C-alpha cells in the first residue's frame, strides 16, 4: 500500500518509501490451500500492487534505516514479482503536519 494518513495517499515524487510522510501498510499472505482466490475488485488509490498468486514475502533488514521486501510467486516458480526498499533516515514519532 502507498503511505496513507487520514484517508489521504502520500506517494510523492521523492519516492513513496523514502522517508514516507505517512505510515506504510504491507498486506501479504497465502492461505496454502489448493483453491483459487476470488478476483480483486478495482484497485483503490492506496493500492500500490496486488496479485493473487500463492507465494511468500522475503524481508531483509540491512541496518537501522534500510529494509528490503520481495514478494515471491510460488505459481511462477519462485520468481520475484514485486520488491521495495523502505528507507527511514530519521527515527521517532511522525509529526502529522
């Protein structure tokens, strides 16, 4: 998901996941059964990526400011279908405008 606060999407030009101006939520998971999923509806403005493949997420924490996520598809033989860096150069509570 793009950074969202107070029903406003913050995916600015400096990079949505570089010192984001709002919290970022990652929703990921696979149930593990052989049944397929219901199709997604129309993507909402806060949706950065969606996929119905079975798979898993890899997370690498490089240091106190850099985190890397990859979404891996089991349906596509282990291919990485999405990835993102989260970079936070300043730490502490958000100051909401």
